[in-house]
C-alpha cells in the first residue's frame, strides 16, 4: 500500500491544482458578472457595494457547474507535473502501482463531491435566492407600467376571478413571496380584463396580497393601491413546483419531491436534481480516472498534445452527455435515476477499463 506521507503529498498536490483552477475561474466569473451587472444597472442609483454583494451571491450558482472541469484539469495538471518531474517514475521503481498513486486523487475527488452536494449546494441555493431578491429589487425599483421585469418565473392559475397569468422576477419563502410582480387577469371570454403591477406579492389563504400596486383597466385607466387582493386556488407547494428548482437545496429536495407528488404535480425535475447531486461524487471520480488514463504515460510514449487533447475532449463529452441525459430525464423520457447515474458510472468504468488495459494489460 502507498505510504501515508506519499499519499498526503499526492493528495495535497491534487487539491492545490484543483482549488487553484476553481478559484481562478471563480474570480474570472465574478469579474465578468460584476461588469455585466454594472452595464445592466445603467444609470440606476445603485451603489457599488450592492453590486458587489449581488455578484458574490450569484457566484456559487454559476461556479457549482465548474467543479467537474476543475477536477479534470487539476488531475491532468497534477499527473503531468508528477510525470515531468519523474516523481511517478520513482514511485513505480519503488513498487507502487498506478492504482496506488491515483487513489489519493480519487479519494479527494469523492470527498469534494460529497462536500459539494451536502455543503456547497445548500449555500449556492441560499445565495441564489438572496441574489434573486436583490436583483428583483434593483430592476423593479424604477420600472413603470409595461416595463420589463427581467423575469424567468411564470405562473398560471384559475380562480373565482377567472384565469390569470402571474409574472415574477424572484421568489422567496418556498413560493410564498414573489418580487417584481405583473398579473394579467382574463375574463371568461378570454379577453384581458386588467393588468396589475406590484412590487411584491404574498400568498395567503385563497388569495395573493399585492403591495404597492398599479392597476390598468380599459375603462377606468391607471389606479394606484397600497394593497390589492387577487383570488387564487394555489398552495405554496404548487407555486414552488411551477418555479425553477435552482433555489431548492439538496436537503430540501426530498420534501419538495414529496410535496409535488402529493398535490399531483410532476416531480421529475426535483427527482433528477436530487439524483444528480447524489451522483456528483461518482462524476468527479470519473473525471479523475479519465485524467489518469491520458496523463500517466504520455512522456514515455510521446504525443503529449494529442493525448491531453483527447482527455479534455473525453471530459467534455462526459459532461455534455450528463447534461443531455438530464434533459431527457427532466421531460420524462428517461427515468431520473438512470439519467443522473448512467453517464457518471459509464465514465468511471471507461476510465477503469483504459487504465486496466494500459497499466495491467
């Protein structure tokens, strides 16, 4: 077995490489996002501290998707550096097999995957919800009637007042509170009866309570209200199901799945997200195995550039196939468990197969 000192040395080199790449990408993304948010804000009276805080809150959601690539490139860089400095050659001469000096990086990748699922994802979900709240406040502070809310949330409901379509810039409180709200009310003939613009909406028993409201009706025109009630038959669980699942953390997903199933809504999105988070450690392990299969013996056989390019292409192919499987699982074509686990397991098995052929074949 590999010694404790040597194992810690290999693990430290791997972690330094992965974390260096990851935080470098985080800094770059935050810089680009800050500049983009500054451009979107334009001439609104928003202080730099608020924009910086918004950038920090948005960063975990974007960078969470970078971890597999950070592990792939970090593993490739680590193994290439160890090979170039002949440290792996010395380890082989001491009787240590490829599987033994890969194991520290593999263990670290699995641990990173577990921490990413159980710790980083809840932080990312919480920060994304805070970012949505701040962003809704910024981009709806000076909006007028018929102004865009930069919204990604749409809710359709049928109540005693008729059919309504609700547009919101952000949601908090598990679907109980909406920010940057526009409501389109339709009559029984399908014609638009009134449009309502509100700063926020709170879901109460049988109704939405809208605050700081402007109402436009064809006959009366524009009217302003402090509060305005719109009837609804929706529950918080139903509202949450219609919204994006990006602000639902790993620990809240089982409850969200149960709630969506109980009210009769499709829970495939939540099931897929839950299984994908569970499969993340295996996906990161697959990235390490792919990196090892293309990095351990390149200096012995030559063709370094082509081999590394092949490893990067294999990693990207694995990531793309994972996203494709998730899309199929989200629409119900593939079972969520298969969609989440199949690409990661196949990628890990392919890495093991290549290593067996090259090292023990």
